[in-house]
């Protein structure tokens, strides 16, 4: 059985609806892990993070397990607690986030510089958020490990400026990850913002990528990386909440690609899943 480790932060999610809030669990790489598992249950998907010993950490750990995601690699730290974020959504479905995560347990991930557990897997998936929350020396050590590993590396830059200690570090780390990534899953808006490039410049840069993947472009649909795939994509009939649109695309795309589907089929699968997810509120929709 193929095994994939998804690395990152799991958080408590508050989704604001009028004067009320729905409480859930989410995090960009966790969202992808869940959608990957749902679409390809024959792939073993584990989540690697750090949590605390508080009730909210227990809630997150239970949620991960209920979703069918392996939690054996979740490290629990005494006295620590998870991060929290709130989502406010406009009538058009666009969302804004407020975070409380500066002391989250996940920031202690790989604090011992031991990355050996990654070698148990066939592939690892991580994002710019996974790296942004870590101290810079840990980021560099993890990248150095991945450079010498035979692991299949999957990366989404998922750029969030406020999480990074500097734009120079964000750029250098992201560039290093694109050089290493076997499967690249960037979003065009993130790359334009991070590297101060036009859409055409981003597209031209990823046209030279040595691996494969998808350049996500929202309702326009993904642009194939690694091989030319001319095809069109249907828009979602309506949009309620674009939270996890990119994360769910990644899950659907990877589920198809890692189970032997063609690049064209994988792109369609990712886009179709994201189109369903944005018709619901919150990051993880009901099965």
C-alpha cells in the first residue's frame, strides 16, 4: 500500500455565520490529507504534527482519527495547545482569516532535527504554511534532509505573508522547495504575491519545472505542469465559501495521480472536487 505523510498544523476552526460560530478542525495540509484519503482510501495517509495535552488537542486528534487519517506520528507536548483561527465570509463567498497561533504546539515540530520518521513513507506533502511556522534553522534542516532523500516530495507554497519572519526567507525557502518538489501544486495568486511577478511570469517559470503538477488558477481551472494538457473546466454553479478550495484540489489531484490516473484525469479530478467543496461552508465538507 502506498503511504503519504502530510506535514503541518491542525487548528481549531471557528466559522462565523451571522452572530454564531461553528467549531471545527482544519489546517491546510490536514484538509488535503482528508480529501486525499476520501478520494483514494487505498492510500495510507498519515498526519505529522505536534499537539498539546489540552481538551482542544484531544478534539483535534480524535477528529484526525475519525477521518481515517493515521495519527501515530502526532507528537503530544505537555502544557502546549493548538492554534485557532476564525473565518469570516462575504456574501460572494470570499473569506478572511483571523489567527491565534503564535504559541501553537505545531511550531515545535522537528525541534530535535530528527527527520528519520519521514523515511517510512513513499511520499511527503507539505506547504509553505508547514514551513513558515517553523524556526528558520529547522526549515533549512528539513530542506537539506529532503534534498538527500529519495522520498517523493509534494509541495504547495500556500503563501501567507504574516506567518513568515521575512519575505527574503519566504522566497529563498519556497525557491528551494520548488527545486526539490517532484509534484508542484502552486496557486498563481500566491506566487504572484510572493515573487512580485505577473501571471505570465509565474506561468513561464513553472513551464520550466522539472517535475509535474498543477498551477491553480481559481475558477479558470488548473494549468498543467510537466506536460501540455489542453482542456477546459466547468465553473461551480454557485459559491458559498472558497475555504480549502486549493487544499481540496490538491487532495483530488493527488488521489488520482497517485493511483495511476493520467495527468488530464488528475487535473479534472482536482478541479471537480474543489468545485463541490466551495459550494459548502467550512474547510471539510460532509462525506
